[in-house]
């Protein structure tokens, strides 16, 4: 089965942009970033090599910061909090980890670049029911954090894509990613 590229973009309103923290939760909810990384990229005993995860961190001291994790090149990882606290601190200190890069790319610039080659879907409870939506190849899914996507960011993303819904229940961002991966896995080689 050929798996097509699949990408997730998490907009983190407050995620810290340096390594000055002792807990992911207290670092502007980087624990949500960790949960979304695990949901995006990990299978039981394996990494989803066709998935790329992006987080745009908009917290202090130097927003925005784009973290990109490429499943095809990610090594030396486990799923637990301690591992990811260590890795996130490392990359936020400017050090390297296989498959992970950082840049000063903004949410808007990332969206614009992605929209040139991919189909953008903005996850929101009030969007079009995913069951009635034919997901196109090379999908990029945009999600908000615990507060949700800021209206301005949502409006910008909708220039390039459409709003889709997983139903009326407000799910955790990481749960949304798990549901999307499940749906796309079931759809098979088309995604
Ligand atoms: C924990 S939710 C945020 C909930 C927040 N109260 C709000 O109004 O957006 C985090 C993100 O998950 C996504 N999400 C949660 N439930 C969803 C659903 N039923 N359908 C589509 N996306 C959903 C949205 O992208 C949301 O910004």
C-alpha cells in the first residue's frame, strides 16, 4: 500500500518558544503539543513515515516558532512525556534532533506555502461533516489548541481551505488527530 503524504498543523497560542521550563504543561501547554505529536506520528511499535506534524508556537519569549517533525526522518524517540520534554527542550535550545527542524515561519506563511501543493482542511465543530466530505489527496489538517483556533488565524486558513467537523462533541486536539488518522487509514492507499 502506497501511503500519501499527510500533515497536521497545530496552532499553539501560548506554547513557549524557549527551553526555560520544567514542565510541558506549564510551558504554555506544550503538553498538548506532545499529545498531538504522539497522535500524529506514532503507531504501536512504529512511526508513521508518511506523516509530517507542525506546531506553530506563539508563546513567549520569541514567537512565532515553527516546529516541523518529519515522520520519514524521525529516529531515537519514544512516546512518553519525559522523552518529549527532553526533545522539545533540545530543539527549543537550537540543538538538532533527527527529523525535527525549527524556523521562524509564521502560521500564515506556512499555510500559504502548504496550500500550493496540498488540500487544506480546518478542523472545527461547526464545519462540514467529515462523513459528507470527500477528503482529497495530500491533505493538511489545521487544528487549534485547548482554547481553539483564533478567529484571525481561522479566517486566514479558510482563504486556502474548508472547515470540516468530526461532529458536535468538542474533542481534544490529539483525539481529533487520532480520528483523522483512523479515517485516512481506513480509506487506504488513496491517503
Ligand atoms: C480542545 S479543542 C478546542 C475547543 C475550543 N473550546 C474551541 O472552541 O475551539 C481543540 C481543537 O480541536 C479541534 N476540534 C475539537 N473538536 C472538534 C470537532 N468535533 N470537529 C472538528 N474539530 C474539532 C478544533 O480544531 C479545536 O480548535
